[in-house]
């Protein structure tokens, strides 16, 4: 028995030596993409975005921490959201605009055909690009532009599954970037964001525009729980681990923002999932922020879907004992 105990002690010591010293992330606020050992920033996407300051204030009150990142969506033909960017900057947060290459027609519907990535690459829609580039360059505010997100999924027309070849997607992305550069819109930072890969999703490697065209990587991931016939509860590490590994293989030198993340309630404990999610992201050195998708949409993704969920996020972002 003593020999067995001795072997167990030696095994534990060996494991501890192999683990090395514990690393801690620093609970400080830094601009997106900055290197260092800062804990991932907390961000939010609300239904109205910066157009409704009450939504931002409500999240701040619920969590006890003001979001450092505010994310929202704009269709391709929308006016450049310069006023919204300035409002977010006034809140002390970084703005992420998801610029979707289609036209909104109202009531949540979109014209999926009149704007194509092939036409964008060919310069057909340059007037919109000049409009946005000129307005942002004149504003001088730093803005993070997430153009044509989730191209590896099957739900958007700018994806291979939606009929856009990967090479056309890349050509369009590069054209948009190069036009902004030509207009001296150097305050625009480019975020290339994919959905967490799933069985049947398009390979992401061929969709990457290249290091010269991307400042930050983005990853969208949802725990659907048991809300759908095809879904199941997935813990944060299972949901994010291999996805982060795959995304960073495309650009090992780029930082990552979890540009959309949320959990449903059905199928497990959402409050514990939130705690585990923050803890896991703190352990990933490459992650600079996460943006909670605070919408009641396909599921109730809201951070305060229950008082327990809201309390869990408020507790987690305090990071009294952050580790990496």
C-alpha cells in the first residue's frame, strides 16, 4: 500500500511539473487586438445597437460592468453609421459593425440577389464603398468592420453553400479593403469572422482573404442546447476549443474576437455554462474579447433570460481569480 501511495505522489508531482506555473490574465481594458495578457473584454450586441442607449445602460446595470465592445448589423445600402460609431466611442467602447452584402427590404427580410460578391469584386457597387470609406475616413474614429461574416455557413448568399465560390468571396473582400485603403480610411480595422465549423460547413482556409487584408479574426458560436431537433447541449470547451484552433491556423499571428456567443436555457444550466465560458476564454491567450448576442431570436439568447444567468455573467466578468 505504501508503495502504491508513493507512486501516486510521484505521479501527481510529475503532472504538476509538466503543467508549469499558473498564468493569470489581467482584468484591464485595452483596445481590441492589443497584444499582452489582458483578459478578454466583455462586449454586447443588442437588438437596436447604439441607436438605443437604454439597451446599453440596461446591460451595464445587469452585469455591473459597462461593455467594452458594442456590435451591431448594417445592410450594404445603409448610410454609414458614423453617428453611431461616435456614440459608442463616447461610451468608452469599441464599435464592431457587421456589414452584410445584401439589401434590407423591411420586416427582417432581405433582397438576396441584387447585390452579389461577384459584382462587388467587379466594382459594380463601388459607390457604396466610396460613401462608407469617405465618411469613416473623415470621422477619424476607430471602427472595426466585420464584412460578409460567417461565409462557411449555409444560410448567407455570400457563402459557397449559397452560391458564391470561395475565390469570388476573397476577391470581393480584397476589393472592399483596397478601396478603403485608397481612400485613406486607415482608421478602419478589418474583422474576418466565421461560424464555428460544423459537419457540412465549408472549409474556412480557402475563404481567408490573407494577412494583408485582415486585422482581427472573428468566431461566432452558439450553444443551442435542446431547442432544435438537431441540437444538443455543448459545453464551452467543446463548442469553442477545436473551432478556435482551426480559425487560428489560418492566421496564427492574429488575435481573435468571439464576435457572437450565447447559450439557450434548454438542456442544461445556462448560468453554469456562462461561468465556464468566461473561464475557458480566459485560458485562451489569443482571445481579446467576446460579444454576447443579447437577442430573443431563434432561442432566448438574452443574458438575463433568467436572474441566475444574469447573475452568473455579472459574477464571471468580475474575474476575482482570473487565470490563463
